[in-house]
């Protein structure tokens, strides 16, 4: 008897959540009157045509090396939106609450396993480490890793959301400043004539 009642109840709950989500998506943008936490001085920029695409669409349509985050880690609104998206996507489950690490690498130190530039990170999160390697990327750094990075693009959704997550992660970076976007390659040893 309980299973028969529980299933329709769960189904009704799911339909209500979906209906509320659709209604929220149709709501007008926040204002200072409608949302006391809203700041007109620092609204999160409306997504451009390229950031409104899914992360997979952006990866598939952009040549390697050309992806650049439109948000800066000093943009408080973007960082806060990124913080919310980081937790919503479940990034904290592996990388810790502020990106300091857990069962997977920290996102706040000098070690960028595949590289710390925006383009590489975007592709890594979207595709996951296994598929990234099939595209010719190799590990540059090493951390204690329990397993491969799963493809999170479908979970994160839009490119805009992923860029905001990166603004949040970069805002928590506490490594060497010259390595914030990936450490520069070591200087070549001079050759003796």
C-alpha cells in the first residue's frame, strides 16, 4: 500500500517543482524592490550569444586556445553567482567547499593538472579528463586523484554558468600569483657551445 501511495506523491512533487521552475524562469529580472540582496551596481552581466550556449556547443565550435573567461575574479556578482553554481553542480563533493580539495585535487593552489588557462579548464570540466586526453591534452601537474574528472558540461549547463564558476574558483586561489592561470614553463637551460 505504501509504495502505491508514495509513487504518485513523488510524481506530484516532481511536477510541482518543474512547474515552479518554469514559473521562476518566466519571472522578471530582480530589482532592489523585489530582492533585497540584489545590487544594481554590480549585476551579473547578461549572457552573450556565445555564453548562452551549452558548454559542449562552445567546445565543439571554438578552436583550441581561444576560450577566455568574460568574468574577472574581482567581479563580486559573478563570483557569488559562481559560488552558487559550484555548489549546485556538486563541484564541492570532490573539490571541497571553496575548492581547497577533497578526494580530488584542490583548485586553489599552483598545481593545474592539465593547465590553468581558461581554455584548458573549460574543456576539462566540459569533457572530463578521459575525453580531454583523446583531444591531445596531457597531464602537466600531479595531485592525489581518486579518479578521473567526469564530464560536467551537461550538469553545469551553460557556458555562462561555467565561466562564473571559474570566477569563483579563481577568487579563492591562494598560490603563487604567476601560476594563477597556469605556471609558466621553466626557462630553457642555456646550451654550451
